[in-house]
């Protein structure tokens, strides 16, 4: 399964299931097949993702520029396009949806 996040103010962001599920869990959303992030929820979601990125990078001394040894990609690379989408939609007041 893929998560395809859609909004009026940014291009689609597509994630593999494991990555999309992790991002949704970090922001406190049910990682079901359909969902919505309302503008009033976006500031907290952005803060949660930024905190998770900082935590991951602080706890992995070998992480460099968001690249974590192992699979090669850290949360930063996976989440930055999604954070950008949230920031754009927060400014305009539009929701982000998936599975619709």
C-alpha cells in the first residue's frame, strides 16, 4: 500500500506504507487508509515531526545530513516534503487528505 497525501496548495506526497504509517503515528493520526489533517492540527503536526527528526539525529551519532546508517534514509528525508506540504496548507487554511 502507498499513502498519497493530497492538498490544494502543494503537489502530492507519496510514501510507502511503512514510512507513511510512521509519519502519521508521529503526528497522532490513525494510519488508516483514509484520513484528513485539518489546518488547526498542522502546527502541532509540524512540531511533532521536527522533534522526531531531532530526536532521531541526536540519538544516532553517525547520522549526517539526515542520512542514517542502515537503510540510508532517515526521517528527515522522508518527512521534509510532507512538512513542506503542511506548512503551505497551514498558511492557506486548507486541509491535507489521504486515501480519497
